[in-house]
C-alpha cells in the first residue's frame, strides 16, 4: 500500500523541504532596512485612499459567489468530455471505438440534464436581480 503512495509522499516531502529552505535562506540573507516609504502599502501604483475596512455592497459578494459556483460547475464538464466516448457506448470499449449499433445517448443526455439545471439556476438568479449592479 505504501508503495503506491511513495511518489506522492516523495513530492510532498520535496515541496516541504523546498519551502522551508527558501524561507530559511531568505531569512539568513535578508538585511532589513525599514523606511517610511517601504512601510506604506502598495496597490497598483496608487497611493492608499480611505480606510482599509471599507464596506462593500452585498451585490459584490453575490456576484462573486455566483461566479465561483458557475465556474466550478463548468469545471465538472472537463471529466465528462474526457469520458464522453465511453459514456456514449452501451458496451465497454475494447479498441477505443464503439461497435456499430451500440451507440447510446446516455453521455449526451447526462450533460443536457446538467446544463438544464445550470440554466434553471441562471434564470432564477437573473430573475431575482442578483446580476444587476445598480
């Protein structure tokens, strides 16, 4: 069992050692020279204006959450596309091609149902006005 996870554990160990080594080397070679200019927050070349604890509208968070939800749902289409050929064949694939007469609409209908659920959710959000930025 450990033999199957050995490459993953080796990679994880390499990443941890590399991160600790980089932090250690930067700590050893750093010469801190604080100045008032270096202590000011830098945001895209603009001087900081106002309070850092500014309140945002709830609409901003709604759009952000909706973007994440729909973005993650579209990521679910990648595995479906990778296995579409296998999902659309009624028998297991032997040579990579589906035998004649064994085609199935299961793979396509599965994605159509998924897209309809997404469409219903999108229409619901649109009708609720969550996409209005007024």
